[in-house]
C-alpha cells in the first residue's frame, strides 16, 4: 500500500489509521514460466534469486494488483506469447479481509489460493502435514481421507496438555479431506502399487506404464515453504473437497508502530523429481534471507552420539549416579585405562554426555540441589571433559515451576493471563471465537464473559504455560528487559563459568503462547530464539526442543523433530487427538516425515533409543526399529541406558554391534550415507514406509529400508520404489531394465531375492535390503573399490581370463545393519589375484560375519577349486575359502558365502 499525498506529514493519528485500515493494498506477484519443447509450466516464487537448475527456458513475470480492504482479486498467470506455449493459463485468487475488533484496532489479512475452477485437485495426492512445534505430530502421508481434529475437550480440560499445541492459534478443520501444515508442506502423487500387477512372486513385474502415468509420479513433488516466520507463523491448508490450496499467516496481535514496521508473507515454491533437490533449494532460499548462526553449520557431517540421564533416571539424578554412568564412556571409544575396570568393559564411543532435568527446581537454574550435587555443577562439567566428552545440560529457560524462588520473588517477570481487552471481546461477531481461544488456553471461565483471575494472590493472574513439573509452570515475559538480563546471566554462568558447551533447551514454545506488545506469536518466538543464540555464544552447541521449527532453522545446531519416546510403543492418548503425546509410534511418524530437514536447517534429533530390557515395554523388534530409524534419519542420537558393556546380554550386544561404530565422523569429506526419499509405497497400507538410502565413499551402494509401524503384518514389493530408483540413476545400464528385475539382499535374514517378490514385514519391524545388482545384472558396490585400486573396467569384465577372475564382494550379514558399510576396503593382491583382503571397521564385540562373494557363472570352474582341474583356490584374509556357489536365477551370477571371525 502506498500513500502519496503532499500533506501527509500533517496528518493526524486518526487519519493515518483510517488510511492504513481502509486504503487499497497494492500487491505484487512474481512467478516464473518455464518452457520445454511443446510444454509449459509455472513456478511461483516470491523472492528473487537462483532457481532450481533445469535445462529449460525461464521467463519471469511480475504483476501488480490493487486489492480493496475487503475484496477478491483473480490473478491470471500469463504465459508470454514469445515462448510459443499452448498451455492454458492458471489462476490464483487473492483475497483481502479487514476486521475491526474495536473502532481503534484493525487486522488486515491477505490469503493466496489456487482458483478452484482451474487448479489441480489435491485428491490423489499425499501431503506433508508438518506440526506446529518439535513434539507435534507430522505426517507425510496425509491425503483426502485424513482428519485433523482438536484434542478431546474433556481430555484437554483435565490435562491442560493442549497448552503445548497451536490450537489457540490455528483453527483445526476437523473435517475429512481438509489438511493443514505449519511452516512447510510438500505435495506429491500417491505411489504406484506395482504389486497389483504381480501374478507370481517369482516372476519380475511387468507394470502397466500407462496406468502408472494415470495414477501419478510419486518421485515428483512440489514443496511450499515459508520464508517469513520472523513476521508470523505461516500455515498451508489443502481442501480436497474444493480443490483449494490456501496460504495464510497468523498476524494476531501485530501493530505497526514505526515507519519501517511491516508485515511480510514470503513463500517459497519448488518442483522437481528429487526430494533432495527441492529441500536443498528451500534451504538455499532461507539462507539468502536469514543469517546462519549455527555453531555446527554442517551437521550433515557431524552425527553426535551421546548419553542423556532422562529416559532411565528421569528427575532422580545425583552426583553419584552421573559419575557412575560416566565411567563407562570414552570420547575415543578405546578401552578404559583404569586398572580396576571389569574384564571385557570398554569405553563406549560418545561425544556428548548430557545431564537432564533433576539437578535443580525448574527456573532456579543457578541454585542446584546441594544434597544431590554437593560439589556443584562445575565439578560435574569438568569430570565430563576429563573423559574427552562435551558436557551437556538441560534447561527450560523460558519456564519456571510454580514452587520456584523466582516466581515468588519476581511475579512481575511472568506472562499474565490475557484480559478481556487484549482479546477484544467487544466485537459481538467474534465473541464465540475469542472465547474458544481463551478456553483453549485454560484461561476462560465457561460460565460468563469474564476471565477467572483466581484468589487474588500475587501469582493468581499468571498464565499457566504447561502442567509439567508436578505443579505446573509459568512463562517468563521476554519483552521485559529485566528478564532478558536475568536469562543472559544464566547462560553466561552455565556456559562460561560451569563449562557446559552443549545445551538442550526445552519447552521453548512458552515464549510465544500469547501475542502481546504489538507482536505476533511468530515474531515473539523468532526474537526469543535470536536472543538465546546470542546469550549462549557462537561456540556453544544448541539442541532445541519443544520449539516451533521455523524459529530454530539455521539457529540451533540440532533440533528435536518428534515427541518424546516412551517405554511402550503407543498409548491411549492417540485416540484423544493429542498431537504432542509421548510414544514411540508418534515420534517415529514425525521422524519419517521430517527427515529432509536434517543437515539443511539443523541436525535432526529423533530422541533416544533403548537397549535395556528392564523397566521397558518394548519388544526386541520394536527396539531395533527405533534404533535403526533414529540412526538412519537423525544426526543426534542419544541413549539413557547404563552402558556397562561387560554386563550386557548377548542379544543386547548383537543389537549394538550392528550399529556401532556408525560410519560418521567430522573428518570425512562426504557424509557416509544419504537418505534420498521416504515414501509410503501403497496408499491403502498406512504406516508402511520405504526409505531409499545411498552409502559408500562414492554413494555406490543403494539400500531400501522397509519399516512397518503398524500393529499388523504388511506385504511390500520393493518394485514399488524400484522404478523411482531407476528413473533418477544417470547410468544408461540401469535405465534400460524393467522394474522388478533387480536383485536385493535382505540383511537380517541373509537371503537374496527379486524386487518383484512379496516380502512380509512383521508388525513394528524394519528390514534392510541392499540392492545387490542393477537392472542389467551388473554387480554394484565394491567394483568401484577395485577400480580405484588400479584395475580398469575392461579388466573387471575379463571373466574369460582364468588368471584374473572378477570376484566381487556383494553382501555381508551379521555385521553392520547397512551391509557393506562396515567394510573399509576390499582388494586383491597385485601378484596373487586369488588372494582377497577385506578390512573391517573396528568393533566392540567379537562377531562372526558372513561374507557373500559373486562372480560370473562362466568362471565357476576357475574359482575355489584345488582338485587338479586347473582351478585357482580363493584365499580370503589369509584363509582358504570353502565356497559352495549358488546361481542367482535369471542373472547368470554365482554367489557363495563364508564366515569370518571379527575380534
């Protein structure tokens, strides 16, 4: 909106207010038109900058529109005639609404949506429904059957757990087919169920490609992301019943007080056939606007392993308990050097040792319990550093328990219950909505139009921020300069005087539960997080938890991306529509949906894994799924169990030995594995996911991880993802084969099978499949290792030469959970070609590993025979290998296995 009057400098405040609230808005839209051959498509982009690279022609179109205070404007997205495209133009609808809660206050809202008459229907799509904050459920499989409801009214009134949600900010639709997402969303076609075309599990799939095109292309997706969370929370809503997509911003409480004050809605859009490409582009766009203030800016290369006290000891911690657990850890992972250690005990590899809640009353951070920590927290931090670990400490800086000293001494420092005036209940049209908002925060007395201020005590009008910590907690008002100085001193003491250089900051949403001081919820949250980064210093590792994710993008080093895990798989709270409830199922659902944020905006913290079998309701299968997905999709992975390895049971050692050491260190040039995409392969099979992973020094290994979070067994064909893998591979060899002809190795069972085969995934089970050969039957993986060792491709293919038979390491079982990733090198002796050497990564437990070797069927007579028939015996790691080859049907390859003992 532009005011152009010569006498504007003499306007009164009332005149300015009327101009701002009633003048038309001038809105500028910018989009790019891309053309390729005879087709044309549109990219909508609200920022200037580099686009996703495509071999196509782009033309940028900018239009200006005038929008009345209460009006609707249709934007015709023009295709320039110079591009010669015949595609019909799309249309957007720009809607402006103006509300006057009181004669002297005004709220102006702009919404942008696709025209229902011309936009593609979200029906048949899967949508990422991103949750409000760390704990809020995020679900990448939302569709036209999904229903997002508010928590049960009685449940919320009884527990007050809804205070951690955004239901006081955004009206949940509660209707089938209406899906909303906070901050970011992605829209993709539902996956193609190739298994519908399979007549026999032994026959490769012959998919109907025409039908596949009609159903959609699951490898293609559109990403929509907010770039203006510093102005207000952004929501994306998809209404499949009206084919409508709406972008809106929460601007409740915003007041323009200064000349340069403004309210900005800035949104990023991207389309591609690779998930990683659109997410990389979103991260680049974010970085072009907001400064990256992380200490560890490349979390993709820094997977932190560590220990936290919470999930075993909870608040019941002491100096003795902390030091007792500490003795079993070593920053290097080497055996402890003390002479009194138990036989077989080792220092478990970790980088962070973090103390959680229980060292003090929440809010009185600099006054730890002297009976529990007699030598103070500085001594604890030094003891952790002496082990070569980074000391970590839990804080909830924006909260204080009702029983804390700070609440009693400084009640004026805390957020007070909103008054009727602040909720503007003078507008009769909005009374019901405002009552609902107040009631959602447990602030409203349902019997009348007044607020219940309690018994008149100094703390009776303080707003309950969360019911945790036995009696509940209040939220500090960060708009108060005294509060800011108080918190700055706490961070200084904890990081500089005590020496804790890793901070887990929890319940951060409390900074912005009430819009106030002329600022929106999102603006308050953003400013609070910026202050935290400043107080903590540039060299402190921050783990955000219970925080709206946009405010933590490129600010915290690691961030929780799901709710707390629990000692049971799921709970009854799920049926009360609580999106922040504690359970492994809820946590993993969000972990699988937010995987792409990791390494781009922060390192994902999927919460802890468990290995213990006492005080535990998880089965071995469930614990393995939790551990595998956390390590695969997270970059900060902690445990709370006692790591006294000498006392571990064999099954616990087996679980640990399949994951550690995890191939991730800050020294590697590239991350050890890359998650390419996460899909739900069959729309009708909820809670079944396929994860595509690339690993190896040159990303030459491809895995498909199938995980079933449901309580029933489910059947999957890997060919549901095989077409996507082939379509993105640049190799000509792999693009000519038909989906279903590839061979996979199932790590846990140690078996080979076709991607067309039907695999049964048990309830809550996760299986790892190594793509052993490509669609043309050529071996993958260690061939590249041999080539780097000096053997050319022509030599590798010379299977007719008896003196140099191309034997390949194709798989292992009983080793690492990602087969072959535990291999450091695989090479042949330069003079004696029949002698192979495999170097494994260091391990913590003795282990028998099964090694699978493969070679051409035509060379069978030349391998493993020492019977005078002219064959060459094979020697592996100095031992003669007894091979019993089997032929992989249809591929002309022979495989044989042998066992190697690892100490």
